[in-house]
């Protein structure tokens, strides 16, 4: 499965390019409207083209990500996919309650993290050694909170609550608990 | 004039609070207190920026989270609501050329929001009640972490603000529809239909020769349209507040009500439905309305493609009511259909409605060139740029795939929230303040253009820079709503802190410039009772 850091890299490039372009456009516009120009007209074709472009961009973003980010379709269809391993995790009193000390995952395995909260709304995220995020989900009490993930890279990962659950909960971290092994 | 004379009496002593009409006076009260609350939010923001670089030892984490809770609420309710409500209570009657329905009710709104904001801020400051603005159930009623009495005071403060918002809504719609004393009977139904965009929609399907003349200007239509969301939002927040208060009062009386009686996911849905009426409803629409107002007043022209712009306001009504689920894309129990339809597709429509307002405003300006680069024009362009940056950032995170790796990171707070609010919204509001300043002060002169220029550049660069560095940290995995003790993201946080400091300097320059323009006596005079009892908006001699 495509690593989430690669997706973030792509997003960074795309958004940075866009931000530079829009800043330059507004800067040019600010300069141009203070000058006398030939023909002060704005064609309706330009207007409708602009609106059409927005429609295409808005819809195509989701079509592109659905087809290129592998965890999207897997997430929407996760009830019909057989997980290789299932880890049942509880959260209560601002603590993780793990079924075992260490989660060992073999390369290529699809793993279901099934997290329940017995009191507050929490988050559940997996983080790399450099603090970057692999994925996260919300953990809502009284509901099923499960995420299916396929691991394709060796690594040691940290579990962290990604949602605020009061001042007592801001350091809900268990370091180096997930180990992925066997990838070449 | 000496420096002290200018400080006390304002630039060339041109401003006199005694000459203000009651309407000018109340509008200025809204704006002045709104600006002061903005200052509170900026200082709180700066404290948090420092905390993200190095946790401050004498400020415990519970105090940090209390600030984190109060900061957006003071910014939105104490500052934005006051400035926006004050400006609109003046602009609607100004554009409709009739008196405000009730100045007394406007005064009540002012005091309720001012006092309500102080109540919840002070409660949080003293007691560290910190469930954040999201109030995810059952955190606001978690009495292992929070004292129920302090929570009850905090929630009461919010409820007082919402009551003020309800009175604003009544005043706006009454002003649009009512017939002032001695006037010919006004077509109330037709005025309201035009105000919410219905007439614009009908005109789109009529031949040009058969299109009906609009009864209200497009900024009034946008204000009316955003006011619908203000009303619904106040209803949801009041309802939620009462629900939380029930738990608090029970706890104070010694009863322990079961929090499981309320479904946390259902609660999250209705609360986000209501909250999003601020973020994706009234903010976007009020901003669009202010852009149209500014473009009209700067150029003296009608708005480009105004029937479509009016119809878009009506479409945005549907969009803002059905868009909330993008906040629940990481909630695995949220139905997939809601995630795709509401969370992704309807949200993408905001790119279109806001993009349309963006284009229409730019086109209106373009048609009037050459224009002089006034303060209001440059801040308007800054506001347009802010939303030009922040809306696409929001559309990106409202994607099931990207949300998995962006939700609750600093990306959300940086390029999206802070760029939208600080650059998009606040610069638009500054543009309106610079534009209305001579009108509201009967021709007072700005003390220093150099300070206004510094205000513009420091705010623009500080706002975009802070958002960008927060965003970079977010893409590296830095979460929001937490504290990092080991300097994991220090490079980005130091750079964001420098940009935050620029925002603080920009605000101080603006505040100093305004005080020197109207003088300390002038600022204090606004809060004195008016010797003038007219319902007119402006004094007779300035009309």
C-alpha cells in the first residue's frame, strides 16, 4: 500500500504550487486595477469557465484520491475484507488498555485496530519514529471504532491519542508498541 | 497640535463623540469592544505560540487548555460577532435608507455579547474549565476533570452571547421588513423573499425584459442570508448549553446523571451541524456580503452578474445546512454515505459558492479600474487572498483519503482555520472598518497612513506565514490540541511564533492609529449616553 508520507509529499507540492500562483495572481491584480487598461470588460465566458473549472476541481479531487490513495476504498469496504490480525484496544481514564505489550505485524498483513472507549471521546493514531503520522481515527464512546491498515514497510510505531479528552489526556502515548517486520 | 493634545482629542480634534447619532454611537461601541476582544484573542494566541515552542513553567497545562478553549470563542463571539453585528446593524438600515427597527434592542445585543464573553472568559481564566469549543460528549460533563459550578458559569456566558445573537437576528429581519412610522406600507413578504435570494433565483429563469427589480441591495441579501444561519446556530448552541447545564446543575445538587443517556456520535453530529453554520454558513456568507458591500462602495458600481451572485447565496443556504459531515470523516461509525455526500461532495460546493463570490468581487473591481489603492481596497484584496488560500486547503482536508492523515493536525489550524479567519475574515473586517471609519466618525481623519501600511503588511505576512508554518508542522505529524515537551517541531513553531508576533505588532499599530485618530476622550465618549435622540443614522449636517 502507498505510504501515507508519500501522499503528504504530493499534497505539499500541489498546495505549495497553488499558494504561490494565487498570491501572484492577487499581487498582479492589485497592481493592474490601479492602472488604466484597454477595455474594461469581463466576459461572461470567462465567468462560466471559471465556475466550470471549480466544479471539475471539486469533484475530481475526490475521484483522484479514491483511485490513488489505497486506504480509501479499503476503509469504505472494510467490513467485507478479512483482516490478517485484529487488535482489540480499550481506552479508559485517559489510558490505553492493550491486549499485549507489543504488536508484531508481518509485512503485507492487513491489520484491524478495533478501539473502544469506556468513557470519553479520544483519538487513535499511529506515528513513525520521526513523529510523522501514519494514520488516525476518532474513538467515540458507545460506538465501533475500527480501522483496517495494510503495512508494507518495516518500522517501529508509537500509539498516541489524537483527540483532546481534557487536560489529563494530552500525553496519552505508548512508545514503540507496533513493530512491522519482514519487508525487504 | 502637541502629541498629548492629539492623544487626548484625536487627529486635528476632528472627532467629537457629542455629535454622534445614537446609531453611530452604538455601532462604534460594537466595533471598539470587538477590537479589544480581538486584542485579547491575539494575546492568548501569542501565549499559546510561545507555549508550543517551550511550555511556560508557571503556566500549567490545565491553564494552557483553558486558554485554548477561550481563544476561539473570544475571537469569534467577542470579536467577530461584535464587529460584524455592529457593522450590519448600521449597514442594513443605511442601504435600505430607513431607520433601524430598534436601537434599544441593538444596545441589548451589544451588552449581552460583551458581558457573556467576559463571563465565559473569566470563568475559564479562574477555574480552567476547558472542554474546548467542540464540547465532545461527555467531556463538558466530565466532573472528574472539571468543577460543575465553574462549567455552569462558563456555559451561562455562552448562552448570554447566544441570546444577544437572537436579538440581532430579530432586529435585522424586522428592519428589512417593517414599515417606519409615517411611511407608505412596505411589501414585507417581497422584501424578505428578495433578501434571502429567492428573487435572484427567479430572475435567472426570466427573460431580461421580464426580470424583476431587486428590492434590497445584494449586501443586504447576503446579510439576511447569513443571519438565517446565525439564528439556527444560536438555537443549536443554546439547546446544547441547556443540556450540559442540566448535568451540571444535577451534579451541583448531588445527583450523578448518566452521560451514556446521550449518544456521543449523534451529539457530535448535531453540534457540528450547528457549529458549521458559523464556519461554513454565516462566515462565508457574511464575508461574501461584505466583499459585495466593499466592492460596491469602492467602485460606486453594481455588482457584476448580480442575479447569479444572489442565487448563489440561496444555494449556499442549502450547502451550509448539509455540509457538517466533513468534520466526522475520521469517525468510523459515521455512515459512509454521509461522509461521501455531505462530507465530500456538498463540501466541494463551497469551492464553487465562495469561488463565485471571489470572482464576482474581483470582476466588479476590474470593471471600475483605475482605482486608487486605498486602505479598504488593499485590505479587501488581502481578505480575498485569505479565502483564496484557505478554502482550497479546507476542500483538501474534506476528503476521506487525505483526512485520514490530516485530521486534528496543525494543518487544519494553520492553512485552513487561521488563514481563513486571520487573513480572510479579519482583513475583510479591517477593510470594512477603514471604509466606514469616516462615515461613523463624521469625517475624523486617520492619524497615520504609514501605520496603516504597516498594519496591512505585518498582518498579511504574519497571518499567511503563521498559517504556512503551522501547516508544515501539521504535514510532519504535529497534532493540534496537545503540548509537545521535547521540541519535536521547534523550527516550525519558532517561525510561526515570529509570524504571530508580527500579527500582534500589526494589531498594536492599528489600535494606536485609531486611538490617535479619535483621541482617548473620543473613545471614552462613545460609551457615554447620547444627548441626541434621533433615529437617523447620520447627523443632519453630514447627510
